[in-house]
């Protein structure tokens, strides 16, 4: 529920709520210009804007973890669909094997290393260690997509960009599955390794199959049928995202993977109004990204963050300097990627909306100290977006990965 804290938590009227939403969206449009000028990731600016509008700023209070989780679920579906539409298959197929290893085994290894570091090195309690490790195990698609395209890096090895985009677009299912299994175990439901493995294979297998099936069906429909009005094509795209995600989840597949796969199929095929279709989904993706990050910013109480600063900083160091690099180097062992390229791939494993959304689930499920966990995750994401996001281009230059000849020719 959205309220003003100086009015005894009375909900805002629809008129005021729409005006506030419009102002925040408009400020986010201008904030993107600030992002370009300062080098800060735009998603970080959106988060900070949401925090500024919240309880410790302008006075808006949003305290529905379930509402934020639902909004995030919908937003991620449209963001991943747009990401798939803009992904070039010719580039993806060259990194399919290593990218799939990173998005599956890499996520598991990151979670494993983070758990060991949290529990045995930082002496965090077992429940918090388990939840932090699985929630932070994947890279974030909106953050990676936005930063790679915002920086426009001309890398000597063009496969790295494709690898990072494919990994971030396809590894969320694994993190979600691991998180759900962790929640189940902490709720007292016993789950064997074979049960977890079977759930994983079922979700990924059905997600891939549904994505291919729905993508090909949609492509056949678009080629055989012409809508009377061009404006109906974007509506068809919105309906498609809802149907693919909903139906895939109903049959116990992973909806995010299905949407991403269907997006790749439609983005790399020809049909009437292909470009306007893709452009609208891209614009819609921006709307959802802004709405999602503003909402997540509103959800946090900034005055609570200083109490978890030092532990969050320790956790961030463990994640970006130990857990992620170890997972990447193991998954890319024996590949053609150089040492510096593996370092860059490790550094580009940004965190964003997905961990924050997953961190809202313990509160909705009644876990003890859920707010403290949320604050830690939120702080880690802030540090990741600021520290890794702002230095992404510089790290590529330091590691001598930029194609200078391409840059000079522009």
C-alpha cells in the first residue's frame, strides 16, 4: 500500500497516486541523463530516486513486500522478453555451451562459495548464510543488459558481450529454483539432492520447450495473419509475454527462461512490422525497469541501512572478489578465454533487481529477521551497481580488452 507517513498511513487517492507515479517516472527520464553524464548506472539512479521519495525523503511509504515481489515478477518477464528480442542468435550460438555452464553450474558454485564464506569465515548464522548465498547467486539481466549497452564497449573479443548477456538472461531460473528450495528447507520441508535435481531439470527442460513452442507458434501466427491496425502488434506482444509466462509456470516450467527463448526466436526472424514490434517492447522494458527499481527503492528504509553497512561490505567483498571469480574461472577452465577476459567476465557479474525481489519473499513467508536480510541484500546490490557498474568500462581498458582500432575509426 502506498501512503503518506504524515497522514496516519491513509492510502493515497487514485488521482494523487497517478500524479505521484507520473512525476517519479518523469524524474527517472531526466535521471537517465544524469546517469550518462556521471557514469553512474541508470538503474542505481532509479533506486536512489525511489529511496529519496520514500519514508526518509519525501515521505511516501510503501510497505508491501508481496506487492513489490509481484511487480518485480511481471517487470522481469517483460525485461527478459525485450532482452531476448534484441539478442543476436549468430552471436549467442558461439557461446551457447560456456554460457549454459555459467548460467547453471556457475550459479550453483557461486552459491556454494558464498555459503562457505558467510558461515565459516564471516560467522553469519546458518539461516542467513543460506538465504544470502542463494539469493545473490545469479547475475542480473536488467543491470547487465543496460550497462553493456550504455557503455558501448568495443571489446577485442566480441564473444564476451554475448556471453555476459546470454548468462544474465538465462541464469535467473537457477537462482529462483535454489531460493525456493532453500525456503522450503527452512520451512521444515525435507528435500533430498535428487529431488532438487529433478525439480531443476523439469523447470529448465519445460521452460526451454515452452519457449521454443510458443515462440514458433507466435512466429507462424505473425507471418500468416495481418492485423488491421499496426498498433495491435505491440498489444499482441504484451499478450504473448503474459501467456508464455503464465502457461509455463502452470505446467511447472520456468517462465523466465521460456520468455527469453521465445524472445530470441522472434527477434531473429522476419515478419511484418518486426522493427516497430521490437522497438515497442524495448520502450515497455524501460517503463518496467524504472517502475521496478523505483518501487524497490521505496520499499527500503534508508535509516536502517547503517546498522548493516559493515557486514554488507564484507559480504560484497566475498561475493565480487572471491565467490564470483572462483565460479567463473572454474566454469571457463579449458576455454579459449584469456586470464584477463575471465577477470572481466567475473567483474561484470552485476547484481540488481532479482536479488532484491527474492529478498522480499522471506518477509511474505514470515521468516524471522526478514527485514534485516532484505537490508543486507539491498545494500550489497547498491554497492555492486555503484562499484562494479561505474568501473566496468575502466576495468576493460585496464585489462587491455578494448579494440582501440574500432574506437579510433568512429
